[in-house]
C-alpha cells in the first residue's frame, strides 16, 4: 500500500478529508522521527515499537570485483510489531505469518 492509498483509505473509513488525514499522518510521522532522533523509544499500543539500534561493523566483499570493504557501525530504525493485537485481527492467517516473519516478531 502506498502513502496516497493509505491516505485515501483512512479518509474513507473515518469521514475526514484527505487533507486532514495527510496532515495528521505527517504530524505523527514527524513526531516519531523527532523522538527517534532524540534517542527515545516510541511505543504505540496495539501496533508496535520504534527504536534506534546500532548495526555492528562488518566486512563486505563485492562478489563482482572480490574487493573487500569495511562497513562501519551505524544506527538504523528497528520496528517491532505487536503480535498479540495484530494476531487477533488476522486470526492466524497467512498474512499475519508473513508480517511476523518480515518484522521478526515472536508470536
């Protein structure tokens, strides 16, 4: 689902205008990003948790050139889904299994 499809769907379900939904979504995502920049965890009950985590440095070999490069430690956003609430929405369907596999959630 794209951003614009999400905005259209939420607008249709809530009765708000697409502009109102877009403004709300932008404000929500901006707030999440601000918290992550401040090294705070963001937990949305029933949805999941966002947090910054360091990636360990590692060596990478380009398979084409066989040239070795060191990848340095950097921060990335970890998103952990809330398995129990999402599980009750999907009732153990294949969609839930795929989502949990992608997000590495233990359910």
